[in-house]
C-alpha cells in the first residue's frame, strides 16, 4: 500500500466491510452499502468538498468507477445523518486497529465549532438551546456554536470526543466522557492525561486518582509549579496541531450542518483523520498525521 487516495479508499472500504460483516436488514438492501457510504464520506472530507451536491457531481468525474451507485443529495444527506452512531463506531474500530491505541499518554482540549455569526441566524437556528455563545481565549474572540472536546494520543489519534455547549465546564465534559466509557481508562494502567489550565480542579484530580489516572497540567502563577510542568509546553503544542489539522485541512468550522447534521459532519472529519492515521501507520509512513498525500 502507498500514500495514494485510491489506495487509502480501497483499504478503508475493505477494512470497514470486513468489520461490519454481513448486515441483516428488513426489506430491500440499499444500493449504497454502509461500507461504501463511510468510504464516500471520508473521501469527501479528505478532498475538502463541503457541498454535498457538488461532491456528488465531483465523484463520477474524478473518481470514476469507485462508487457504482451514488444517491441524490437528499438521499446522501439522510443516510449520513442516520449513520452517526455507525461513524462513531468506525472511528473506534480504526483507532483500535493501530499500535497507537494502547498509548498510556493522552492529551485533552476543547476547540470552538462555530455554527453561526449573525444575530438573525442565532435567533432562527434549530441549534438554539444546544449551541450558545462562548469565548475562545486562544483567538481572543467570542463565537456562537459548540465546543469539540477531543481526547487523543500525542500522534493525534482520536480516543474519544464529545460536542457540548461552550457554557458547559470543560472539567465536567471530561468527567462525563470518561464515565461514559469506563473501560477506556480501566484498560490502561498508569494512564497520564495532559491538559491546560482549564482543567484545574481538586475534584477532577481526586476523581481521576480514584481510577488510577494522573492529570498533568500547568499551575496558576501564584501556585507552586507541579512536578514535570516544565515539560508541558512542547507536548501541549501537539493538541494545537491536531486542532489545526481539523480546521485547516478538514474545514471543521465550515461544516454547514444543522442539529444532527453538525454532529455527523464533525464525526465525518474525525473519521477522515483517523483513517489517514490508520493508513499511514499501516504503510509505515514517516509522518503519522499527514493528509497532504491524499489532497488530490
């Protein structure tokens, strides 16, 4: 296998098809299988085509023969929304199939997922009640939307994630994520999580310590530095580079989704990044989290 888009899509389709196995359905089977749907979604994210209508016109010309059947824009949109749980499971299956999955060092952070800018949009949006106003300290700006809370390995491999209102405390979201999947930390004795100052909390430290997990984060200026704190800065840059990959190359903030459409389009981009990392590790590429080879 090589770092070629067609090779990646072929390997991904085979992997997902084998993983899903034989799916038993009631009624007539769909013309576009689940494995083909996820492969099509990954290709769209990697090639940066945000419009679903334009993407379905793009595929026959630039990927001839790759997908024997393509639905209409409405059908593709409905299938993607209905496949949110399947995409989440596929992210986990691909991540667990790499040697990075057992890494005992995690990095956690949150990043804005803007969903609207104008006041009329905020008033009319169906996301009202879930999305809300928040502040991004790294860019010194307010935004209206959600926050993506991502837990990943230093190589950028997504371990678990969640979308939440920017008004919800980051520490509460991290606790909820880990409490939802308790086996993630139970299977990794001596797990170390690196975070920023937003995760400073004695309650969080105690909650993690009870589960055998250490949290390493910067201290406030008026506090005694924690052991190993001087080593944090270069490691913290790793999560920033992961967020930059999601936003700069996979257009995370240009998703254009509404209600469940936001969640599935964020998941689509996480699946694309996971698939690239999975393929790069399988082919022994020197750079694990590189999407440039698939940017055709």
